[in-house]
C-alpha cells in the first residue's frame, strides 16, 4: 500500500472509457480497480490493483493471489480497504 499524488481525474476516466479499469467506491471515496488474471505453471493468478482517490492524494493497494483462494482472501482485503483513511 502506498499513498502518492493522484493523477488528474481525466487520466483515470480515460482508462475507464478504454475498458482498462473500472470505477468503484471504497471507504466512501472514488476508486479505480484493475484485475489481471494469468496462468503461472499449473496455477491461475489474479493481480488486483486498486487506486483510492481523495482530493489530490491516491492510495494504491495491490495484491496477488491464486484465483482458487480469492474467496478466502476477499473478506480480508475488503476489511483492509474499508479501513483506509486519508489524514
């Protein structure tokens, strides 16, 4: 997880328009999500990148897991994302 300067909203919205990411809301803030699923040996992995934007700051959260474990890990990820607070 990292907090960096946010890019202009037009950048994120351009990616939404192109279908590269999707718009969502997390912890009451505008957020953008990208999921990339790919094979690695006999496993299928998901790489998820979430950018939560508040004002001029963006919190970037990334994780990688085996797709067969996503339902186990999702509640933990949801709790982490719901706890994000910009100070």
